[in-house]
């Protein structure tokens, strides 16, 4: 029984790791221009952890260009964008 237990727990952990999945996404908006970009990634198994990293990389790429996450827009910025016809999530 000891041999079976030694293989059972690692087998269960491996199956859970391979079955894991993740999906991350964020909408970035440039309040000045109204331009939007959707950053998203998904992965399963061992690649699941990379989804969050890809979204963060996108955020770092567009942040210096004036983009902010849509949920971080101020009420005034949101109202201005909606007046200009920018569709926001």
C-alpha cells in the first residue's frame, strides 16, 4: 500500500496542474484620444499562469502611451468618452 500512496498523491497533483485553466483580459482606454485596446490571454495546464503575465505585459506597453484600464477611468473621463461615442465596457 505504501507504493500506491507514493504514486497516488503526485499523480493527483499532476492531473490538477494539467487541468488548470485561466483567462485574463482588460480593456485599456486612452482618455485623450478615445482609442481602446483589449489585452487578453488564456491558457490551460502549465500555460495557465502565463495568461496573467501577458495581460500585465500589455498594460505596461500601453500605460506609458496614456492608456488606463477602463475600470480606472474617472466619472468625468467616462462621461466625456461616452459623449464622443466611445463604447466602453
